[in-house]
């Protein structure tokens, strides 16, 4: 796997965030490789017919984002970040910290493997505030499965 240019990495970093804020599904999906993988526990809360927090392929990932971007009341919409990101030319990482100038928000770490200027594998790690936000939806899902 060869490295990406600094411009390609910065493009993903800036555009992914901007497109999510603008609820621009086409813009978000343009950043993903056709065979991309997305891993996040939010999949279980958003897509009721999935039993794993892993989606494979742009179509499945697009369905997840379409559903998630439609739900403005999901409590996940503050999206403050510091502007700091880390990359080695192949992997891009940044944080949405819990503590913000306006109080607590859902705390996430985004980790993306980038190939040919596109997201190939995207993993989202949740902090304790994020976990507490997800817990009711996941608990409700577990109770319905019984």
C-alpha cells in the first residue's frame, strides 16, 4: 500500500467533517472507496437489521449514512474538533473530544485507512459520553431481541 499525498489526506480530513455537518450524503460517499469497510457501534443503533457494527461496501455504508444524516435529533450533532489530526500518509486520525468550549459532546476518535485518496477502512472509537449516548438504543434493541 503506497502513501497518499498530504493534499489527499487533508482533503479527506476537511471534506468528511464538512459534508457530515452539511448532511451532504453524496459528498460523504464520494470520499469512500467502493469496497470500503466501516466499523462503529452506531451501526447497531441506526440499522435495526444488522447484528454487527461492521459494514462492507459503499452501498451498505451509504445506507447507514443516509439513515444517520436524516436523524437530526440523535444527539450526535455537535461535532466540535480542535483542528489537530495525525497521518503517516496511509492512516488518518482525529478526535472529537468530550470537552468543548460549549460543554460536553459525544467523544469519538476517527481512524481511517486511506488508499488512492479514498477511505478504505474507517473505524470509530467511542468515549464514555458517546457510550452513554448509545447505550439506551442498544439496550432497547437487546430487549426487543429477547
